[in-house]
């Protein structure tokens, strides 16, 4: 009986030694946490826009012209983002001063023009984060101050605030924990606006569509 007890104790001790010896020697490496996109942002953007304006007469002598428009823009934006694992969702609003415009000559001495003086949007934003890199889609309500004009010896011009929609995609990269740079493409459809002409000019509808590419710099609070 004594021998059995001694043998059993020895067997249990032999099992316990490697297990207890292994515990303190295993060093599990710790992975450094990635960039956290959750936060509030404010910044600037600038870029180039191009598109087309369709102008159609709605009274008197009918006409239809489509001046091409293009030019630069510069503006600011604010955003709020929330990250869940690698998914990022949020909202963003922007407003831009614009020099996007263009003219076309329907006939000698009869010039039609469109001038996008400013534009902006309020959007939902969703993306996929890979540490400091964020790839995303964006879309929402768009609005713009757009002028229509015509010169045929005398001149006519009128401005309206148009409301439509915008959709796009982009990529952001966190240079530091506070500064983010990025690039973005957007497509805007500002819908059709009716303009009552004055004097000898014809009432008209104007439908403006715009593409933009731009770069942005944001500060994370």
C-alpha cells in the first residue's frame, strides 16, 4: 500500500511539472491597435468639376441648347464617423465656392450660359477601414446656386437654388492621429429648374448635371 501511494504521487508530480513549467515561459505577443476612425472631423477640399446644362424653352418660340460646363471649386466640410470592427459609418456635409460655368452659341450673336456659383451636399457615408486606410461610398441631398443667362444684343440672367442628389466614392488616409488626407469623386444631379424670362426672352427650364474630382484635408477632433 505504501509503495502504491509513493508511485501515484510520483506519477502526479511528473504530470504537473511540465504543465507548471510551461505556463510562465509562454510569451504571447501583443498586437498594436489600429487607427480608430471614430470621431468628428472638419477640413477643406478643392477640385475640378465638369458636366452639362440642358436649357429648353417653355414658351414662345421653342429652343433647346446644351452648354458644356467646367471649372474649379474650393470649400469646407464637417463629418462625424463611428467605427465598428472594420466597418465605418457616419455623416458628412460640405459647401463649395464654384467657378464651374460654360456657354454655347445657338446662332451668331445668340449666346446661352450656365454658371454654378456654389454647391454643397448633406450625405450618409459608409466604408471599410484597413488600419489607416478608409475606402468609402457617399451619397445624399445636393443643392446649388445656379444662374442661367442669354445674350442676344440685350442680356438676361436669373439665379435659382436647385435641389437634387449626389453619389460618389473616395479614399482617405490618416497621416497622423489628427490629420487625414483623401481623394473623392462625386456625381451631382441638381434637377430641373424653371426660369421666368424678362422682356423679349423666352421662359425656360434648365437641368444641370455635374461630375467632380477633388482632394481633401481633414482634422480629427
